[in-house]
C-alpha cells in the first residue's frame, strides 16, 4: 500500500515555502542596505587624512549649488537656510568642547607656565566638513522641486544674514579674547620627534 502524504503536511510545506519566498526580498534589501552603508562608511574613513582634497570637493559641491541657483534664479529660501546652518556649524567649530564660562572643569591654559591642554573643538573638523557637504548636496536636490521655491525678496535675507553673522562673530571673538584661546593652529610650534642639531655642535673645534 502506497504512502500518500497527508493534506496537512502539504499545506504546512506550502506555507513555509511561501513565507520564505515572501521574506527573501526583505532580507535581500536589508543585506543590500547594509553593504551600501558599510561601503559608504569605508570611503568616509579613508577620506579622513586627506583634508585638502576633502575641502576641495566640498568647494566643488558649493560651486555647483551656486551655479544651479544662479541659473534658475530662485530657491533663495533654501540658500538662506543653508547659510544659517553653516553659521551654526562654524560657531561649533570655533568653540571649545567645554565652555569655560559655564563649566567648573579645568579651563584653557592662559599662561606659558600652565599645564598643556590641547584645544578640543565642540564640532570636529571632519564632522564640520561632512555636515557642510551633505547639506549642500541635500539643498541641490531640493532645487529640483518647485514646492521649495518660495518667492522672497533675497536682498532682505542677505542683509539679515550678514547682520546675524556680524553679531554672532563679535560675540565669539569677545569670548575668545576673554578666555585667551585661539581655535586655529596656524603658526604654532609643532614637534615631530626629529632632533635639530645646532651648527656649533656639528662644526669641528677651532684652534
């Protein structure tokens, strides 16, 4: 007598196969998303030491956005929003991680006899670059949607942004003068581990 599979077993097998087939597109998309995210993060990690090339690429993105806005003669509200966002990022880039005005932690060194403490930014340079580049890329994509082209009188926006920039920078400079710190390393002495020999030590003794 032949063994005939029961209807219940067939139904369970069909359900398991259908559920696996329906879950496979989701799993494939999740796998693809993970691989793309991993590759993108790998590219970002490799670009960290190339400061000059990163900022040149950022400048190219900003110029492309500026040409796009100039050609279409619109989307000034997006440009104003980018300007406010960049001003906020720039203030974070110039500010110390721990504000000495509102913290009891050790302040920045103000005399040569003080213990050396490097200037740690509230917004690191790489994140500053990344946020600016990403914001202009998003703004460039938004210029292709007419819903974001709000009619405004752009000279008023430009005047207001310049006034806001002046007041904010004045407050930041006064803060830098008060606590005696410079957020840039241009002209500061660096130590690369190489010894510098004087000419007196290398020259032969004279008679």
